[in-house]
């Protein structure tokens, strides 16, 4: 007898998942997804933190370069300070040569129409050159005219007032751009951009890795009102693009201090305390950290006042004169150095000469005791006020500096007469034509010589051999 035909089919009789099993699977998948998202978020935060740190390093290099690198065996000197002889007023100064106090205005007319200030980097708008030409009062003292419409354009010789007449006589028309000063053998002026900034919503910005940005229209950083939290954090300047940019001392012409640049972190909020510091939300570098660019990284002590008297000042520049013969024809000699500040080449005469016995003098008066066999050196001291007494130290910014030796006049003041004066190899002849006609060598006035000031490095002895 045949059995009944079976109706079983595995496709329709497979046992399904229970509700509890489905919930367990969903829970496990959710946990895995949550851990994956957390890992991705942590990695994203770390990437942004690292990007911020790298951008801060880029700002540092833009300002003072990297002297640990060498070129032809010498420290590589580059960056804003080396070109301009001063720190930038803000981050936008590293991106644009001329710009508005409100960066959303990209040309001078729109900027001034909006009652903002148009910043000019380079030659000051004074028709005369000289001490304190960078300020209107100093320009008045020079008898020059302060003309903001004319801007900073001027001839290297004040006699010429147009570019055509200036250049036709071999002079240089100074328009605020980088230029070569043939007299002092120095380059000076803005040579940027020093930072590569992204063009975002109308103008270039260099933001941190978190994307913090200053809203120039509303005075906000990431939607919060921009305020100066303390002397350590200030995010109120739109030309810093949401970064805090602070000089520890007043930023007047010639003053120096620690430059501290910080980001307000992931939360976009400036912290007034590091008591519960968070690497991502906290300010970076922390407020307890030292300056981003300490003053010793971009300036060099040229003369140490040592107290308040010229007679105990130390430091200075050592000059080797070789083994010259006695010269009783002059009162004495001095030294002048040419250096850069605010994109302008400034000349400063020495204010004294160091003596190990503590009897420093105003100038070097030993030329009469030279004997032709003994090597002669002198250490020249400097103070830009040219005061009788040294009441403060003299610093110079890093970069190329030029020097030259001059005679002092009968009052002991550094004159414009180079030492030694042009001369013939046969002292019987006093003019170039007579000297060369007689078959002798005529020695022209010497050019300015250059040397480098590198933070942390010893200034080598400078040579000015007298034949």
C-alpha cells in the first residue's frame, strides 16, 4: 500500500528569527556603528588639530624664516622680518602689501569711502628722507610734506619729484615695493606673499584648521561677539581671520616684544583659563605656553647698556683694521650701520667705543698710535638716541646689515667723510688724474660692506683693513 504524498517543502518551513534575536542583532550593529563614528570623529578632530599646528608653523616661517636651514654653508635668512626689519601688524600683512583695516574692501577707494584705514607697507608718505620720516611729525621736522594722496612714492634723491626725472639721472623711484639701495648695498621692502591664503567669500583668508573665521560685517567669530578676553587673547581684528595676534609690548615704531599667535580651538571660543585644558576645544598654544615667536628669535642685542652709563656699556661690533701705519691727520673714527625697519633703510652712527678698562670713549682716537706692525681692532657701541649715556639696550632685527667707517669731525661727531679717504698708492699725488697719469693706483672711496644678523649666533669680527 502506498503512503500519502508528503507536502513538506524546506522553502516554506524554515524557522524564522524571533523578535529578541532581531533586537540583539540591531543592538550589536548599532554599537559597531557608534564606535566607528566615534573613531572617525576623533580622527577628524586630530586632523584638524594637526592642520592648525602646521598652519601656525607656516605663520612662524613666514615671519622669521627658518635659520636652521643653510644656503652655501650659511644660515638661510628670509621672511617678513628679514625683508622689512619689523614684525607684521597682523596676519594680512603677510598676504598683501597694501590692504584695508576691514579686509572686505580690497581697494583703497572703497576702503576710505567706508571710513576705514588703508594700510601701506613700505616707504612712508613723506617727501623727505631722514630720521622719523615714518611719522607725520618727523616729516614736518625734516621740512617735508606729508601727503597721503601721493602715498609712499618718492625718489631716492629728494631733489627729484617725478619718476621720469628721478630715473633719468640714475636714481631709484621708490614706490613701496622691494627695492635695491645701491648706496648701502641692501635690498629692502615687502617681498610677499609670505603665506598662501585661500580666496574665500570676497577676499583671501588664512584660517586655522578648525575653520574659525571672523565676520567683518557683524564683528563676530563663529557667530559669537568678538571680544578681547585678556591681554593674552584678542580675536577682534578682522585682518587676523579669527586668530589671536598679540605683541607683548607696545607696537610703536622700533619697539620689540614676544609675538603670541593663538587659535581659539574647536569650540571657537576664547578661553580665559587653562585650568581644565582640552586639546581640541582649548586655545592653542595654551595660555600658559611661551610666545609663538619670542623676541630672542627675531632680534639681536647689539649693545648692552650694562647699567646707565656709556662708560660701562658692553657688546657692540668688533672691527679689524689690519696692521695700518700711524695716522695723525684725523681726530678719530666712528662706524655707521644701515639696517631695515618698516621697509625703510635707516642709518645709525656709533655712540661709543668699548675699552676693557672701563674707560669707554665716544669715538676711536687711537689712529695716531698705529705702528704698521701690530694688528688693530676696535669695538663700536650703538644707541639710536646717540646720547652721552646709555640708558637702554640697543637691539636690531634679524637680516642683512651694512657697515662703513667714517672720520669724526673736530667736535667728535660722526661725519660723512669715509675713512680712509680716497688716496693714491703714492702719497705724493693727491688727485686721481695725477696719480694714474704717473702710473700709480688710485683707491676710490670704499663701498658699504654687508653682514648678517642671525638670532642665537655670534656676530663675527668685521674687516675694514686700512692700507
